[in-house]
């Protein structure tokens, strides 16, 4: 069977973001039902309260705002690096603030899928750790094994994906065939800022 690649933007596809008011985004329930039907998923809608503040994203030290770094700008010039930061106190604050514990269900694997969680115990999920390890979680009462490739854009929402599937692997790297062959996932997702998609 030939594999297919689908690329789509979430805005306006599975949720509305009228006038880019992300804090007020609401899901298209009929689209989520269709996704569940097509892919034998059991995605549900959870309401979370989203707050917004104006700031310079890179000053937050939360893995956002890196597109304003000189190394990522290339020849582009920015008139203003102030932006809106959307966040929720209803979600696990994973990046930087999560403390790794061996007894927890979230595991940190090397790229050969060896569990390194114990050796990382009591450390925070820093950029260095996130970049070097695959985050893994197994959930009961869920279907499918998935592999998610992501960049810093996804860091603030990682907790949203950890409980969706039977097995979830998150790798902060480019699309990697070796990892796909090791994990043998049913689905591969790539979450990446659009300018870096290929």
C-alpha cells in the first residue's frame, strides 16, 4: 500500500480562529467526528481556559520566539518583535518545569529507544534534554502507536498529545526514517512551523 502524506493547517480546518483570536478558538465538532471515523480514533474535545499576554516571546525562556533569533531570520527584517503569547494554567507545564521522575509514566528514550529516565531523574525538561531524547508515554484504553516529529513550536502543547494514543513517541528532530523503522508506528505526524516544512 502506498503511504500518503497530508499537510494541513489546524486553523480553520479543525477549529475556528476568527480574526486570529486563538484564546477564543472553538473546535469544529463534525470535523473531529470525521477524523475519528476515518482513522479509528477516539479524540474528544476538552475545554481549557486560554489566556493571552503581549510580550517578546524569546524573553519568556519557554522555547518560543526562536523565529526572531538572527540565525533563523535569514534576510528578513522585523519591525517589531512583540507578540501575543497564548497559555493555559489548565495544562501540565511540561517544558522546563516538568521534573523527571523514574516512577512517572513519561519516559525519556535515546534514539535507539533505550530508557534513560532513571539517569535523568530530578532534572527539569530543559532544551538540552528535549533535544536529545524521545519522549514516550503508554496509555491504557487508547488505540494506536504514533510518532510525532516536532520543533519548538509544539513545546507548550506537548501535554495535549501525551494521552491521546496507546503509545506516543515525540521526537524533536526532522523526519527520521531510522526512528520510524525502529518504532513502526501506525501514524506519523509532523508538527513544524510552516516555513520549515518540506
